[in-house]
C-alpha cells in the first residue's frame, strides 16, 4: 500500500450536478496530482497542487477545480457534470524537493454520471 | 507533444511463460523520465520503475526486467516465469524532466496469466 487514501470509493451522480472527491496524501508528501482514467484508457493528468496552489494543469476545462489544505490533503471538484465525466479519478502524492520525486497513487474514486 | 504507444491491448500467457510488454514513446525533450505502473483490478496504480533518459542501462528486479533503447524510443518490460498474480493492466508512462508530476500514459496492456 502507498499510504494514499481516497474517498469515497464509489459515487453516482446525475448530469448537471456537482461532485467533490477527496484525497489524503502519503505522510510527508506535500504535493498532490489528480488524474482521470476513462474505461479502457490510460490516466490523464488533470492538475497538480503544491503548497496549496495549482502548479500545473492538463487539458481539462475550468469546471474541474481543486484545493489543497495545510495538511496536504486535497479535493477535486467537478461542476456541471457531464456523462463523459464518468471515470476512475486517481490522486497521487509525492515529495518533490526538486519536483523529481516519483508519485504514488491512491486506489481511486469511481464516478458514474447518469 | 508527448505520446506513449502500447500496441498490445491484451496478452494471455500460461503460468511460467516469459512475456514482454512493449512501449514506444515520442517526445521532443532531451531529458525525460519513463515509468511502468501496474494496475490490478482494485484500481490502484502500483509503481514499478522509473528510468531517466540519461540512463540506458537495462535493469533487473527479481522476475522483472526493463530494456530501454533510446535509438528506437522504446522501453520494454519483461516478466520472466510469469505467475497468476502478475495478471493486471500494465501502463507505460512518460514525463518531462522538469515536470515529473505530469505523466503521459499509454492505453495499457491487459496481461492475463492462466494457471
């Protein structure tokens, strides 16, 4: 186990709703990244948070937003849910003294949008 | 733009067979990192290896070995004497050296090891 935890494990929402997913990073890790993994695909980078600020972003619209808290835990918020948002959402933590450290992933949250 | 191609969608072998998972990548960066992750049915991505572009030495870890060839932009993964517990989806990934957190993944290879 990596020590990265995510909640909830599964979630069902309807189109147009908002959702918040949570991630607790491995002890000592101050950076969190979020990925979206559609069925049968590889994960896609959404964004990374470092020192409570967004540090980099992939090709996702602004309705995907995040937060990082002083204890380094993180939230991913998705507004105006669409059917295509159905996916496994993974968070990964690392301790990037020089942004060179490997990321360790949590078990993910499976989101189904109906 | 970076791209990772895993041409093998699914592979099925019998226990104790050797199996090689292929990975071909594209990048304009001169410095980059390559990774392999394993994803069992539980969903969690398990880190297996990281290799930087300066180090073309092959690596062996138990039954796992990796062959990095910069000339062909390939980073292949071999499991020797496969076991049922090796059954999973395996992902190859690439990142820029200055943004190691931003991984570009391939679509993965589903490996099934039958008893």
